[in-house]
C-alpha cells in the first residue's frame, strides 16, 4: 500500500524505518515544524524529520492541520492509508482522508492507559505488564477499534527508558503486521472493551514530577523509575545555609526498615544518600543538581557535605 507516516519522536522512527523496509511504500512523511530549544535557541528538527531527510522522503511540517495548502499536499500523495505514531491529535478531515483510513500505534494495552504518557504511568503504577496496540483513529482520543496487540513484561529494574526502547522495537513489527493484514483484508477491527477499572495516562508536566515522599518506598521507587531519565523525578533540598537545591533523581533503591528516621538525610557510607520515609529508606543512587551534569551519589558526596540538609 501507499503509506503516509505521521510522527515526531525517536519512538516513531523505528516504525517509519520498518515500513520503509517492508513491501509497502512510504509516499510521504508528516511531522511537527522545527522548534527553537536550549539556551542558544538552536533550531531543532524532530527525529522523524531527521530520518525523512536522511532517506530523501517527501516531507510536510504543517503548523495547522486544517490548513488548506497542507490538506491539498496530503491529498496529492494519493495514499491508501495513514499511519500515526506519537504525533498530534488529528482532525477528521485528515484521518478520514485515505480510503483505508488511519491507524495509530499506542504504547499500552488499550483500553488501559489511554493518553500521552502510557509508558511512564504503567511503571509509576507498578504494572507488571505493558505492550503495544494498533487501532483505527476516530473522533475520540485512543478509543478507536482495535487491530493488533502484543504484550511485554515489565521487570522490577525497568525504567521509562528501557521499556520505551523495548516497546518501540515491538511496535515497529506490529505496524508492518497491521499494514499487511489490512492490505490482505485478513485483519478486521474490533471495538474496544469498556472495563470499569480504566487507568489513564495523561501528559506529565513539571509540577507532576515532584517525588511524593509521604508514600511507601515501593511507590516512590516506581515513581522514580517511571520518570527516568525523562522528564525525571524531582525534589528540592535545603542546605545548611538555607539555600534551595533543585535536584533531579534518576535511580533509587528501597531499604525496608520500620525504625527509619522519617525525613532524615543520611550519607554515613559516603556512597549513597538515604532519605528516611514511612517504611524505610530511599537510597538515591544517581542525581543531577540543576545546571550540573548527572552524577552518582558517591560523586555527589565527594563534592557536597549534606550534614544539616533537609527536604523542602
């Protein structure tokens, strides 16, 4: 089939590459406009644009998805089907355009974890399983008819990064299988079930990243894993001079101890930073002070004396 691919981040590149190496033809790519980012406001292209440029694929970067010039250019590609992986919400005038419709790859086992951050929330919530789903787009976000699913275990050591990479690899295979099934008419969409225990995966903002120190050690460790390395769990220390030290936390262990000193900050072994919580200690293993590079707790202890420090 003639395919138009729509996507933005690294997660989408694997699927685009898989389609390019399949029996289907990528006739065009749609991604977000270049953005200015960083201290120098350098112009940054999306990973999908970089791939499309490197492989000489026709490219569109619309600001507005209802713009008539964009819609005309999209029609001119005469695609049979659109494939969406980690892009923007599409208006009906776009997703209903191709004769075979538009399908999306989602990094969860739908209907669970509909939303923008399914990988993060699955780990934060302590799930033991995730997966990828392809489904047809309709007017409701992540609620279209299901096509294919593949399951994936979540280990106790997984982070958002490791699960992301595994699901991206699974997703690229599933996208091609979905295209093959639609092309051969062997794949029929089925309505999503509507369970009562739906878990959402809303977009994660900066304010959502503060570590909930009042929770249990397992919950805190899952929280850190689910946000590592991006956007990263955060906390604020107050040093012995009363200065606030904004810090990202990337890796922790939990040490159960019913006699833990809640709120205490301990580095007696000089290799870790232990925070007392309700049911033990959270041992911080790697972190990053605002404006500095990521370092281990042992490196941190060589540069800072945390005696007298507190949590904000």
